[in-house]
C-alpha cells in the first residue's frame, strides 16, 4: 500500500516581506522548532529558460546535500511556454532553512544570477508543517 502522512499547513503572513531574503527575520525570531515548507513561484524570461535550468541544476546539486533539507523539488509549470517554475521545499526546522538562505552559494551566486533571468518578482508561501 501507499503510506501517506498528511500535515497541517499554516501559512505565515509574508505581506510585509519584500522578497525571499526578508524571510530570515521570521526564521531568526520564531520559537517554532518543527518542519517548515517553502513554495516559490518564479517567472523566468521565456528566452532564458535554458540558462535558468542550468543554474537550477547547479542549485540542486548543492542544496540537496545541505543539512536539514527534507524535500527540494523544482517543477516546470503545466504551461511550458509561460516560463514559470515552482520550487517546493521542506526543511526540518526554521534554523535549517535559515542556514540554507545564508549560504554563500545561495546569497551571493544563485539569487543575483536568477534575478537576471526573471521577468517578475517571485511569489512565495512559507508555512509550518505539523502533524494532523
């Protein structure tokens, strides 16, 4: 049979955060110690998709081996012509996600390089993952 774990997802209000790099403030100040999820919708310039995919492969090759990553997947939107990608991440704790966001690779390489390839700000949801 298929074993499935259903969790309770509580979205954290990100309305006061201008971009993904503002998330660390919540991660640093929360008392929550459980799993967190992050879903990011990225709008890539359709003429730069190949370059974005190469960058994303580099990103995955480092991120998948970071401590605390439980799930990290990048999906292309159903409308393949749109240039939309979905990052779906699960981390064992806010501290693990904060560590990821503060890596030199993410902060100084991935973020500036990916911004050059995008045509709109990313949309994101940060949420707590707890047992049902």
